[in-house]
């Protein structure tokens, strides 16, 4: 009799315990903490200087193009430099065209964040391309006479905007600092 009561108790417990419908667990994302940025000025023979984060490595190429690599974030800012020879509008349209080629996959491309420093002759725009695109941050800077500097941020991973937003925001602060510290060298 005790055996029957025990079995009946276990069956009753199982029926009562399984009363609610099971729900799948949400896919978790890591909460990442990033180091605060300290900046150092570039040292190159190029016609521009700027400050970049010490958490990144910079490599210049012979044509003054550069790569700013964030090894821990698996990200790189690719920077291109072009000198202006009466073709400023053509160069700026080309840079802007590269940004808007992302509209196919982008969720949104809010208006560009402008930057103007008349004293240093730096005029720039920063584009934040939202969505699962190859490059979420792009910028261009010019002195409107001789120089154009453009940059694009790439991650070495399949685009998943929701999971890389914290890294994008972290690097965005470094790009804004880079733009604010651009100095054009006298090439005369």
C-alpha cells in the first residue's frame, strides 16, 4: 500500500509541476567593458597628423593610406588619403557614394554628424550606418583645398549589428577624437 501511495504521489507531483508551458531562453549577449582611451599623435611622413587610441595599432602604407587595428575587438579602420588637384567635388562625391552603397543592407543612415574647425581648416562628416552592413562607421575630412582623408570601420566577423553596437560606439569616440585632432602639414 505504501508503494502505491508513493507512486501516486510522484505522478501527482509530475502532473502539477508540468502545469506551465515551457518557453525557450532568450539568446544572451555579452556585456563588455572597454578600457578608457588615451591618445597618441601619429608619426609619419604623410601630409596629415591626428591622434589615435593607444588601444590600437597603426600602420602606414607608402601612399599615406593607413590601417588602425583594434586586435582585441577584431576591427580595423581603413584610412585613405587623396590630394586634391582641382577635383575636390569629384573626390567628395566618390567618398559619399561609397557610404550610400550600404543602403541595400542598411536599416538606416541617419544624417551625417558634421565637424568644422575653421582655425585648423578641418571640415568633416561622420556617417553611422545602422544595420547588418560591412562598415558601420565612415568618415571623410578635408581642408577644402589640398587634402581629403576618408575612413571606414570594418569588423572581422559576419555583420550582426545588435551584438557589435557597443564596440561601434566605443570606436566611434576614437574616430571623433581622430577627426578633432587632424592637422594638415604644409607641403610647400
